[in-house]
C-alpha cells in the first residue's frame, strides 16, 4: 500500500491519475529545491509529471533540468506517495502518484526553463520545514534520518 498525504478525497470529484518523478538532491548540508511562484507560491522538490511513453527516470532527468537548470546522476528510488489535489494550472483534479528518488546534482547548465520556477540551495533542515507538501517533507525527513 502506498502512503497518502495531503487533502482529503472529495467524493464529488473524479480524479485522474497523474504519475510523477521527484528528486531529493543533496550537496553537503543543503538541498537543491525549486520555488514555484504560480499558481500558488510553494517550495517543492524538483520534478513533475511523467509524459505518456516516458520512463520515470527519463522524466526525472527532464523535469529536474526544466525546474532547476541542473543535470543529475545516479538516481535511486526512495519510495512513493499519493496525494489527491486540484491542479489549477491544468484545471484537473488529480491523484498524484509521486515517486521520489535520491540523485546526485552534477552540473548547473543555466537557469530553470520552466516558467515561474526559481532553483535554490537551502539548508536541509530549513527545507524540511518549508517544503509545501507533507509527502516531500516525509521523504526529506527520511533522508535526514529523522522520524516524522
């Protein structure tokens, strides 16, 4: 069974499955995270939706690059969680199936190409408190060896 985080399921809505791949990217005592300004300002683990026909690892590499400008190496699956949410940017009620990876940030190639995203290095303990969803916080806490 995959653990669920976030909002309660709204029985009046039909949710569409939206698989995604996200990364915990550490360097020293800091994590590379992204701040998405719209539709709601939020700190997030870099990553996003897996396109039809795309593998989760290929999506992870693409999404991390789009949202941070960084390339990554050696992704290793940490686990997965589900969350049910409304995604206003897509006008979609989604069952997000989020697979979380640990990967090594390799090189910054430039600024994020995804609109309204800013990549930043943040102390891991601060990121743990500021990440916008409980699933992201859960996996960062596990990575840091903290029970949450």
